[in-house]
C-alpha cells in the first residue's frame, strides 16, 4: 500500500517544459493538477472524519440521557444495538478513516508533491535565458525554487484538508445544536461573525508581512551564498567585514519583518482568547438557562459544552493554520515572480535539429544591443567559410565575446540573422545548436563532480578509455592520477570541489580543454583558451590544438596575439565594427590598428 501511493504520481515527469502561469490560482493549479485524484480522496476523508467526530460527541449526549432515565437491569437490552454501532464507529471506522487520510497525505502527497514542483521548476529554469541568471543571485533563485515547492504543497493540502474539515465540522455542530434547541446555535453564530471579523483584519496583514519576509529570506540567503561562492576573492581582498555588513543588512531587514509578524501574532492570540472565552460562557450560560426551563436535557448541555470546547480549541488551531496558509500563499506569490518569468530566448514551435555537415557561418546585417545600452552591433556582417580558422582581436568591449554569445544564441538579435550551413539559428533548437559548438572559456568553472564527469560533460556516454585519451591530449593526465579528494577517491573519480576550487587555474583549463576534445563538435570556440597555462604546457597543448582544429570551423579570441597569429584570418573589431581583416603578415604590412596592437603588446598581450 505504501509503495502503491508513493508511486501513484511520477515525481520526475519527462514532459514538455512549460512556463508556469503568472496568476496565483493558475500557477498553483499548474503544479497541482497531477495530484488532483489524491487530493479528491483527502477532500472526501476530511469531510467524513469531521461528521464522524461530531456524531461521536452527540452520541455521548445521548448516552448520558439514556443513563439518566434508563433501568440498569435492562439498559443493554434496550440500547445494545446502538451501543454496538457506537463501538464499531469509534474502534474501527474512525481509525480506518484517519489511516486512509494519513497514508494519502504522507505517502501520496507530502513527498512527491513538493519534489515534482522542484523538478519541473528546475527543468524550466535550466532553460531560462542567460540574462535571467545575470540579474539575480544563484543562491536566491535556488531558495525560491525550494521555498515555492513547499509553499504550493502546503497551500493546497491545507485548503483541501483544513477548510473542508473545519467547514463540515462547524456545520455538523450547528445541526446538532439546532436538533436540541435552535436557540443554542445563537452564541455560536455571534462568535462566528466575530471570528470572521478577526480573520478579515489580521490575515491579509500577515500575508503581506509573510511575502516581504519570504523575499527578505531569499535575499539574505543569496548574499550569504554569494560570499561563500566567491570566498577566495573575499580572502584575497580581506573584505570579511564588508561581507559581514552586506549580510547583516539583509539579516536586519528579515528580522524587522519577523518582529512585525510576531507583534501581529501576539495581538491575534489575545483577541482569539477573548472571543473564545465569550463563546464558552455564553453557550454554557444559555444552555443552563434552557435546562432550568426544562427545554433541553442534561445530555444536550453536555454535548453543547463538549462541542464548544472543541470548537474554541479548533478555532485557535484553525486560525494559525490559516495564518500559515496565508504565509504559504505569500511565499508562493513571491516565488512565482521568479519561477514564472518568461524566457527571452525560446525555440520556435517548428524548431528543427541543426545539422552541420560543413561549418559555414554567416552573420548577416546583424543588429544587437544589451538592455538599456547603445548598440553593440549595427548591421554587422561576417562570413566564416567551412573549416576556416578565425581570430578575433580587439580591446575589451569591442564585441568579441558578444559575437560568440550571439552565435551560441544566448541572446536574440534585434535584426539580421546568423546562419550555420544555411540554417538560421533562430529556427533550430538551442540544444542542437550548442551540441554542435564546443567552447573553452577564459574563466573555466567546473562542476562539483568527479574529474571524469567534468571531462565527459559534453559527451556523457564516453568510455573511460575515451576520457583518458582526451585528458592525455590536453596534458591533464600529468596531475589527474595524483588527485585524492576528502572521501578518498582518486584519479578520474576524485571530486574537484565547487567550481573546481581544488584545482589550480591551469589544471582547470586543461580539464576544460579535455572536455572540448572529447565533445569533438564541428564548430570550435576558444576564448583565451590557454590564458591560465604556463608557456611550456601551452606549447605542448598548441600542438594538440592543431589536431583538434583540423576540419573544424574555429573562432578564437585572444589578447595574447601570439596565440592566434597562425590563424587563417584575423578579424579586428572596434566598437562592434570590423576595422581590419587578413592574415597576420598582411595586417602588419597595413600598419594599422592590428600593427599598433602588435607593436605595443608586452609579453604577447594587447595593452
């Protein structure tokens, strides 16, 4: 039974990744829909349990009345059938209902519901556009995913169980009161009006504070994670106190919202105690008066007292659960603002799989600018022939890296087009586009996984022999077999730490080069690929690059001009325009921009 319910809904569905709606109810339903059957069962059991519990209290009142007027000698003969029904209800049906409610909630919902939300949200965010991650803390985004998954689950389960249970319980209690005497329900109705007024006043304020608190918590987490992620920079610049203050500011903001919330909680608690005390006094006082007038029986007073005590106890529980519900809704709304953001770069519905038989690349009349900035490229055109090796040269900000980002379609053009073998990259899937491009970046950041997994990241099905061969070609085998992590794993099975911090810059660069060698894509992008290597290792790897680049279309960015001097063609960029192009010797003969770069370089770098 446990496994049946645990597997009733697949927690990791492999369905098409969709953007969640941006309105609250539609957002919640988007993630709730797969669990609607289990929630329906919970709805039904909650309602039945409420009716049964009210009936049990009513049965106690009947029992008292029977005992008052009954003969002990014939009591079981007269009421035996009714007593047996009560026993069956209490000993078998009531526990069974609670068991069904518990197993549906615990095995079917609580684990899988939140996990499926995390899974689906994570799959969507993995495909989010580049600028989405550039504008937020990674730790803050992760916190939003974790918090929102729990808040959606808690909201739905609370509404489904809590509101149904309480509504049915209260309605059933009112019916019991009226069966004894309609006047007994008057204090209950007056109390209900006061209770609703209290909720209408306090809960919206609590919801607003909870939303602010959720955002403050995410910001605080993001700032703390940011410091930990960049701990080496913090150490180098000795900015512990700066980071303390940066984190403290966000912690103070969160604490301020916590203090506001706790003040509201105290005020709400005091108000509830007062109106609940009025309910008990008025119901019991009115009941005693009705009994003194011989209008109601002793059993009816006992039932009224028991139900009143139960209702006042439930009322406090209910309003705190409702406060938690509003808090969960506030957290959901806050997370929705992150998770439901549309992607700025999306595949078209008719997107095809890119095939690259040749590697012909054309940038045609391309116009692009980053948000709220002047144009980086304005009607820019460049043709890279199949198998041609291009070097991009220019000062920082000239547009070299942007050109590569556009080729990878990390951003969409405003005008113009980019084609690979006559296929517009905006009309093919992003996955197939990037599958056909291998890239080594200047700032190599490895995943906190094993060396082997990092090298095989672009080709997960690679054999250990293929991984080792790629490592050897990248001259990474010289250090890989000496690595031992904290768990005692060695060589390819050793973990590299977050972002590869356990390796030196040169070692990370060689792992990244091995990864590109193993991927063996038809288009190769080198962005300062050997910048972190010493001269001896660089010279050795340059020989392997010659083999790696053979038959591929290559774009190489370098400030150290000596590393790209042997390229087929050098493109000199300034302010998003091509100012010179040609082979190294030809550009030197022009005595223009490139020649000045070459003359001014120190140790092979552009000054």
